[in-house]
């Protein structure tokens, strides 16, 4: 079923992704993992931006661990909405040491 933003949920390798683009990137990252270009992939890691009572959680699509142990959060977006821009700014403010990459 397509979402209101026309993203179509897509299954790849036993996992359902929110869009075809996200599934394509998952395939790329899994191939990189198999060939040793990546050390690990975590799917939809949870990052707390604000604690309770106004809890705000950000879940990027992937957390990649590179062979040198550096980490990179990846978010696949077809359309950038204001809510994402706010979370992106909060992430940069509260976690300046964490790398967040946006892919389209």
C-alpha cells in the first residue's frame, strides 16, 4: 500500500522497507557488508532527541559501521518535510559528533 507521499512499502531479503528507494539502499549496503566495505548495518536505530514528558525520538533508516569503526547514520528521503528538518537540526545540536547523511 502506498503512503500519502506515494512511497511504496517494499520487501527485500525478508525485511519490509518504507519505500523502494530505502530497499535499494539496503541492497547496496548489504552488498557492501558482504564484500567487507562495511563492518555492520543497524536498521532504524532509535535516537532520543528529547526525554519524557515531551519525548522525541528520531529513527534514521540505517546506522552503518565502517571498517575503521566510524559510524554514519543514513536517512533515505524522497521528500523532505518540516518535521524531518527539525529533527535533523536537533540531532546536529544534541549530537554534534554523530554523522548524519541524507540520501535521495
